[in-house]
C-alpha cells in the first residue's frame, strides 16, 4: 500500500469538540500551518497538510462543518472569509482566497485538473495541468 508523506493530518472529531474558537493573536504549527485571531471552525473539519504544504488562515475566517482541506502547495485564506458546509479545497500548487469572500455549501475549489487527451488510457495514467 502506497502512503503519501504527510507531516500531519489534523481533524476535529465531532464527538470530542463541537466548535473551535481561537482567540489568540497568532497560532503557528511550525512554518506550515498559521492561524490568526478570531478563527471559527465547526467540527468535523479535515485538514490534510502534506510535507510540502502550507496553510494560512487569516483573522475573522469562519469555516463550517464537514469540509476538507487537502494541501500540497500553498493555500492562503484571507480575512473575514466565510466558507459554508461540505466544501472541498484541493491545493497542489497555489490557492488564494481573498478578503471578505463568502463561499456557499457543497463547493469544490481545486488548482489542478487532469489531462484527458486519450480516452483509451485509464484516467489514473493521465497527467495533470495547473
């Protein structure tokens, strides 16, 4: 079985905690995960932060439950961003969400896509584009 190298998988299980409210000025987990003050995260939220990944959450961000952040590259979520429930954010290289943005439920944001040049080849053997 092939395992992806990750420095950590962060998850906030529903049965342990219902809501996280960070009131610290700035919280950093090494240089790969930085959260500023006033972040509200409803559980469960899955954050998959791979070795090469970096995630920055700026102040005033609200993230609703049942979302997944899969970070291989650099992802920055700006100030006063609202992300609704059941979202997926996949970052291979770079995703930046600006300040004062609202994202609705069931949204998928990715910075790469597969190349579908030959339909006779299995999809897993196709390359990616950024």
